[in-house]
C-alpha cells in the first residue's frame, strides 16, 4: 500500500527553548510581575532556556516538536542591536538548550526534590527573513510534548500569557520560569503589540506568547519596554510579539513531523464473539508520535476485558458513546437485528433507533462511522442509494436532533469504507483501494475539501479507523505473515505522510494474532486534533 507524497518529509522532531542575560534591549527581555511556572505536571515544562556562546548570551523559547524549538533569530546575531538577519546552518557559537528544572511535590515523593529538564545542543538554525523568528534543531530527543501553533490570530483586547527565563523585577538570572498575563493592544502583519502590568525583560527574547491553559503558541517575544525589570528605569509599558499563526505552513514544511495533540492515550476497542477488549497506547506525553520505539507491541497493553456490561455482537463505532448495530444472538435475545444501541461506560445500553441491519452485512459494515464533539455524536452512513447521511445525537438532551438523518452528499456507493476523523474530516476508500480525503464544514453546510486522493493500495486493509488529528490506524495487512496494526499520519498542509516503515505501509505499532481479521476495532475519533486547523 502506497501513501501519496508531494513533498519531502524529514524524520526529525523537537523541543527546546531559550533564556539568557546580555542581549541589547531592542532584542531581549524577561517577565516581571508574573509567577513561577513549569511544575512537574504543568504543560509549560516545554519552555526552555537557551545559552548561546561561552559568555552566556541567552533567550527563551518553546518546543514545537521533539527535536525542534522556536525562538528569536536575534539571539544568534553577531550584534543583536543591528537586527535579526542570520544565515541558515549550524549556530555560529555553541548553543545549549535546556528545559526547566521543576519541583517534585511531597505527595509524589516523601522528601520532595526536583528534576532537571533535558539538555541538548543546537545543531541547525532555519531563520525567517521577514521577522525575528528562527527554528532551532537540537541533537537529542527532549521528552516533553511540543506546543500547538495557534489556528487564528489574536484580536485587540484578547488576554494572553507570556513566559520566559529572563530577568524579573528582583532576580538577575532566575532559576525558574516565570509567566504572566498581558493584553493585545493592536495587530499588524507580522507582529502584535501587548501591554499590561507585566512585561518581558532581558533573557526572555524568543519566549512564548500563548493562548489558553495548554500552550497554544500565538507569538514569540520581540522588543520590549522592559517596564519593571531589574536595573531598568523606563516608565513606558508594552512589547512587540512576533506572530506565528500566519507562518504555520512554513513551520510545518521545515518541521513536518509536528504532531497532533491528543487529549488521552488512544484507546482501541477490539470486539469478537460478544466480548470487548481494550488496548491502550501508553504515551509519556499527550501526543501520538511516529517514533521507532512504538514498533512491535511493547507500548500496547494486553487485550483484556474492558467492560463487563459491554457485550457487542454486531457492528460497533465509537463517539462520545459507543454505538452498536445489534446482531441477534438467538431466540432468547429480546433485540432485533439492526437495533441501534447506545452505550455509556458501565451503564445499561439503550435503543436509539431500529432498522440499521444494513450495516451488519460484511459488504456494508465499513460504510458506517462515528465521531463526537463536546455536545453531540455524529454517525455517518452510506445508504442503499449511495447517499451520505449524517445523524446527530444531542448528548445534553439524550435524543436525536435529526432522527432521519441529513443527506449531505450522493454518489458514495463507490466507497466500501468511510472513516471519520475530527473537524469534519472523512476518509473514504474506493473498491479498488484508493483513499480519498473529504472535509465538511457543518457551520456553512458545504465541503471545504472533496475528492482529494491521498493514497492507493488501501484495499489490503480490513479496517481503517482514526483517533482524530489526521492519524489513521489500519488493521489487516500482515508483515512477515503476521497480522499487524499500522499507524499513519497525514499532513494536509504538505499533502504528505509521516515517515513509516521501510515497506511504505505506515508504522507497525501492533503485531500478532490480537490484530487479525477475526476482531473488529473502533476508537474515539475526537481524541486527537491537529495542532493547527486549516
């Protein structure tokens, strides 16, 4: 099975960031009026200190992938006061990237203590030419998950967070990360202006400006008034932040293995013979990653009974709830073929609809898929006349918004499999094995992408399912005669795929009889989301 590619992919990933004392005022700064952050359980562990050269010039930055950091290009300039233009390639001076040190609470370790963040050396710089931004590749994996790039620009009045390892109002070289709130005052083509009771200082250049509790990276720190910073007496207040939301495609082109954000480890349910088992991908971070360590079965728990109340006999799909098109087990079974049952964990299932027996037929069992949002489950089906229909279940009211479904397209009888991902994305497989990507905007009731062929040879797969974020799992294709579960991730901005194994068929993340065709699989297609939505 081939995965269509249109641009190069590097098997690189990253994480690093920076902070130092000694850059001229126009290029660097630090957070005053803030609080310490980056504890053992906080997402800001991905903010790091970068030390450039023997004299200890430094900045702050943030990891965007396992081996990449984003920061200010001026940190690497011969004279930062003269501008941010630097050549690409190796850093001009030895550069160390170190994630922050964080305390261990006594509830986890009797005497508390602390852990030093991972350290790596910078080996490559990829600067922008139109703004003070540089991508920094490091020589070792840094285990923390990378930040998401913001999908939309900030607006005047919006509250954001700023963070860095630079000076504060009373510390020259802080040992801890500081974070504070600020407000957007204006937005321009490449930058935004912010102001508030807090400011960035020397050593904060390149640090993150973020939206939300989990880092959604909006901008990096540029020039600052350094109001309230140690040894500064100026009274003006405000700073310039360098926008990133509008250069996401450029970032992904340089760092194509930026990962999707996953809220929890991916949980795959396997059904066979009226029993259900659960297999979880145990991640050290919230992200799914295309790393060699995930090959084989080591990161998957053994299949074991998942829920004693769950006895599926038919076709099962997962949204916020589990949906089963029931198959009658015998005369004693009070249910009929085609009863659609809705399962909530550890509760008695309820009948949501009748007459869905079409999807018990092996020819049609993959023509149904489900996904979820905060307030509703959606079930997509391909009908007998080729119509693509979507049913919406209101999770607040526990009822259908449209019990007869809504036809959103026709001519889908050429597809023998459909798979929902998050954000309206649908993957459809033709009977000759071509994989086609669609995206439907439920707000405007229109397709924003349709008929985009992204692969061939997918007819060797028994099942295709997705946890979201354009991540795909596929079962059925063997490796050396052994059944496998394979992992894929599609980069819609690059029209390309994450690196896979040497056979060009994704990355094997499960192997053995547990993944053979006697099982039927499903997972929550809204567990993961793309770091940037286009």
